[in-house]
C-alpha cells in the first residue's frame, strides 16, 4: 500500500471517530485508492494515520469487514473488490445464509433419524437386558 495522507478526525462531526475512519477507508476502497487485494494498513499504521486509538481502528475495520469491503488474515487487512459486493453488503462469493440453514435443517433431520435407528437396534439386541444390570 502506498503512503496515504494523515486524516484528521473532526471533533465537530456527530459521527464517532471509528465511523469517520471507516468512511474514509470505505471511500478509498470504493474509489480505487486502495486496490482490491492490497493492504489497508496495520492497526498501528491506521491509528497513527487517523490519530485515534488502536481499539477505535479495530472498530472501524470491523465495520468494513461487516460490509464485506475488507478481509482480515493473519497477515493483515486487505481490501476486497467493491464490484463484488452488492449494495446490501452481501458478497456473491460466500454461501447464501438461507441455503446454509436449509442444509443444517436437513443434517439435523438425518441425525434425528439415525439416533432413532440406533436406539431401536440397541433395544432389540439379544442380551441387552443383562448388560444393564
């Protein structure tokens, strides 16, 4: 990532400092200043750039992660391609929540059926009464 200008968080802005930082980063990602796949900066770098605490930076990054505009790995925070993110903040790259819930319901149903089969097999097994005494 190239060096970006320091940004002053406006004290007279009604938004919280983390919201202001998130908005600046959001504009830079959507405007192509920070290219998809490039680092947005470390927490320490961003804290220095915005003159805010690392905790406040973490909140700003959390907002952008929730909006799917960035991804975080063990190596840092990276901008995602804003064209792959819909206006609702959903990404076409991840699984659809309704599909995940449908699959979970199916697996739960299968598990319940298997549990019933195992219980029937255990109760019908010869000598079962002797084992429980």
